């Protein structure tokens, strides 16, 4: 029997973060968009590290993990469902022109708020600030490489690599790569008819059983069950 992971809530509507709040690395099982209304925070997660302030919007796909470091002034955020149109956006960070209008629409009509968000959202590219961000970017490519080789190539002491990355992202590089790879396997299982053995090989899992455990670890459901759910949805 698969133990269901513990997921953090992302309640729709207005959310207030207290000054200097630190939310350790956590995972949400639902997709959403966070629009910053006041204050700001730094988020470091499976899609990178971002400093956000008023007018910034962050897309979160289901089963992503991240941590949040709130500024001394705190933060006020609007949480909306992720519109399907933005689910495949090239970047997860963007800007909205009128966040207050989103608040007004969200209080009356969720569909109208989603439509306005799609219209207002302008994607922004991610920018690496230092070596932990560069390492996270390279880990997200899912190209196999030895961490010791990466450290040597970038002039980072091998003994500080794991510690420095954990400070920035809340987990070790190995754990980060494992989560990113598990999410890639889940996406492939849900989106295509590619065999599970082929997905496991392409994403450099030891074998199909290894991939099954990885997907179940982050989502609580095996790839086979996810694919069955997708087929039922399509047939409807």
C-alpha cells in the first residue's frame, strides 16, 4: 500500500504572510497562481528561485515543491486556480498589470478572474543569481552528470556544494533532481501513450519499478493509476 504524501494547502482567495515568515520546503497537490498584492518574498523550488513583489505572479503546477522566505514587511497574496491556458506557459514567473482588478473579479466571478489573469499575464524569464541557481537549472535538464564534476567545473568546493544548495533550496541537489525527475515521469505518464519502460529509460531511472516508486512518492498514486484516470477523462 502506498503512503499518501502530506500536501500543504493553497486556499483560493486572499492570503497573508507574516513578516519574516519562513515556510520550509513543502508540496502542493493542486495547481494555482499566486499574485503578490503587497510586500514580497523569495520562493525557491522545482522551477527555480524568484524574488517577487507587488504585481508579480508565480505559476505553480501540481506536485511542485518549494520554500518561501517572506520579507520583513510581510506579504499579501491572491491565490487563483491555474487557468489551462497558462498551464503550458514558457515561464512560471510573470507580471499582471492590475492585480487589484483581479481581486475584485475573484470576489464575484472566478471564471472572469481567470480570463482576466490570462489576458493580463506577461511571462518573465528566470535569471540565475549565483551557483545554486545554476546548479538547479542544470538539474532541471535531467541530463545525468556527477555533482563532483559540476562542482569542479564551476569552482565550487565539493564539500560545500550540498550545504550551500540546501541553504538556497531547502534540500540537497540529489533530492532536488529526484523530485524534478519524478514530476517529469508523472507528466509523461499522464500525457502520452509512451510505455512506462520507455519513460523510465528516457529519464534515467534504474528501471520501471524505480520510476513507479518515485511517482508514487511525490503524488501518492502510481503511474498506472494516473494513466487510467487520464483515459477515463478522455472517454468522458
